[in-house]
C-alpha cells in the first residue's frame, strides 16, 4: 500500500502548480506591439525590445509599418523609460544585448532607405546601438541588393558584438554565397564597423537563428538547413530541413558542425549552454524518427541535448494534440530548466483559447516537473524568458486577448510581460 501511495504522490506532484503570477502587464498602443527579446539587469530591472506600429508609441509612424520599440521596467513592471526608433518602412528588432559601457546593441532588419538607417534593399540586416537610456547612438545596415536579416546578437568584451543572421545577396563583399540563403556571421567593433564576416552553408537555404558565447571562449551558431553539401558534411536527417549547429572559433573558423532532426521539418527556436557545458536546442517538430521518437499532435515543442562536441544525447517532445511551438529556455541556480512555449492544444489544463503560453519546469533529463498555461481568449505568445536576481521568472511576448485575463488591452496586440515566482 505504501508503495502504491508513493507512486500516486509522484504522479500528482508532477502536475502541481509550482509558481504564481506576481504581476502581468501590457504595454503599447492601438495597433500591433510585440516584444521579441529582453535583458535582465542585476537590480531586477528589465529592458525589453520589440516592434510597434502604434502612432501613440512611435509618433512618426502612420500605422503602416513597424518600428523598434524599447522599454525599461522596474521590478514592479512600471515604465522607467521608453523609446521608438525607425524610418518610413518596416524596421524590426529580434535580439539585443547589453554592452560593456551599459548601452545596448540590437539587431534585426530594416527596409527604410532614408537616414539614419539607409537600407540598400527591401530588407538589409540592421544593427543599432542605444545608450543606457534607450537613445540611439548609431545605426547601420549591412548587406547587398537582396535580402538579409539579423536574428541573434551577443556583446563581446572588446565593446563590440557578434551577430548571427542570414543573407541571399551575392554582391557587396558577399560574392562567396554558397547558394540561396547562407548563415552570415558578422563581428563588429564598438562603432559598428565590420572586423570580420563569414558565410556558411550549401546550395539551398541555410538560415542562422541563434548565437551564444561558450564557456571555452568560442561561439555556437544554430539555425536551419535545407542543404546537403558545402559546409554541411553530415547527411541531412530530413528531406526538407534540419537543425544545423556549427561551433566556430573567435575568428569564424569552423571547429565542428552537425545536424539534428527527423523526417518532418524542424524549425529552430533557441539554444543555450547549460552549467555543465552541454547544449540545449529547442525546435518545433512533427517528427517521430531520427532524433525524435514521439509526437503528441500536429506539431510539438522539441528539446534536444547535445554535448560540447555536438554528439547527440537525448530528445524530448512536449505538447498536446494541436499546434505547439516556440521554446525559450533558461536554467536556474539549482539546475532546473524552464521552457516557455506556445500551445493551441485545447485539452491541456488551463488552456483558454487561441494560442496560450505553456511554461514547463524540467529536470536535467528533460522530464516534466510541472506544467502551467497562461493566456486569455485569443492569441497570447511568449518570445523570451529570463530569471531575475531573486529567482523569479520574467516572460515577454505579446497578447491579443481582450477578456482581461492578460491585463488591460490597449487595442490590437500589446507587449505582454509576466512576472512569476519560481
């Protein structure tokens, strides 16, 4: 009897709610406002970047395009400062990091041809330096006459930064393009000048989505590949696209590369190095073979663990019968892993409608310790997760719900920020 009760308790405790909402707030105007990335300061203030098309947040915007929107919040979610930057066309930021001087460098893309942005095509990679109060220091675009995008950026100890993005251009010093889109890594100095740049890929589409600085001083770049040639030396698992990971040294030379996935397409989401030196990758997947063995619905949130040399360790799939995706990850001081994703699986306890946020607490083997759902009656999407100095979780994204369950709606979609006890 005691053994039965022990196993019953273990099953129940897996589904216990381990955290509570401290506060959740929405920020924005009447149109589309969406948070894409955040930076947690040591004093538990947080800076968040994303996009806005609301004239009340970007006065020069007539509502026809997106501008950069950056805000700083105190630990209670009150705005310390906010700013918007952009031109006459779409200007979007996906990633940013804090620099050694206390300012911030952001990356994404811009289509605005006029100063200070000066895009040369319908979409150039855009990097913008802001001071510690969110005011622009400099703005530069990079690329040729075709399409570029910056998806991930990390500041470096020399005051510069390194950017992972993609390009399909074959001009303006990009004539070594392998075909279609290539991974494009740029090392910039503190003034935004290119110190070095490298292209990686094959004849088909290869798009970088994330870059991290490893504990050994090298870099890890992850994204998607459709190629089976060029720099992609291992046979592709999928007939469409795999996750492709390359480790490069401090001047861009490949140390190793490997690809992961199954017969279905994998869509890379995030990468992080664990405290033990191993690597976690998240993806949207529908595969039941290759590196994945189970699928619970249309698409699942996939988690892959590899070692420091790129060797596959294990994978997990999470979700329900519907469409589940995203997958932003953070590790706390005790070694627990928090994965925030989006779910459209209506049978999951707590699902309210449309897309909701799904928060998983995992152990080091990827087993679920707890699962919680947050959201309202429409689309509620999380794009990032951080931990503050007190161990609380801060998730940022956007909400389109209008039933009050995600805070007061300003109209359209708003920045949606949730603070949760750990």
